[in-house]
């Protein structure tokens, strides 16, 4: 689990000043990896395709910066284009 996830979640502030319960960080990380395209190229493509079929959307905004390092973020972008996009229907 990324070291920054706990401190990052602690920094969230509801806009309406209501109290926000503390999240179970391992459970939240598990949720994020279940609903977002995280994993092998095949798994990522399947997740995106399933989301498109269930929602009817045909465009995605993809955030690939979660690694926190510029070099690794650029590598994620390259891999997404080279390995995931070719698996998706056009």
C-alpha cells in the first residue's frame, strides 16, 4: 500500500463541515483496486470495457499519477498506451 494514502486521506475535508469518519485504509485501498483499472494490461482493459458497457460512456479521463514520481508516471502513461489501449475496442 502506498505510504502516502493514509496522510492523503487524513487531509480530506468535507465541504459542508460535517464530521467525516476515519477510513479503514487497507479496506479503502482494496476498494480502489477493485473499481479502478489497476493491475495487468488485460485486467485494466477488462475493467474499462466493463465500465463502458455498464454506463454507456465512450470516453474516459484516466489519472496515472498515483505513483508520485515523475519518471514512473511517464512509464505508466507509456505502458497504458502500448499495452492497454490496443486491447480496447475503437
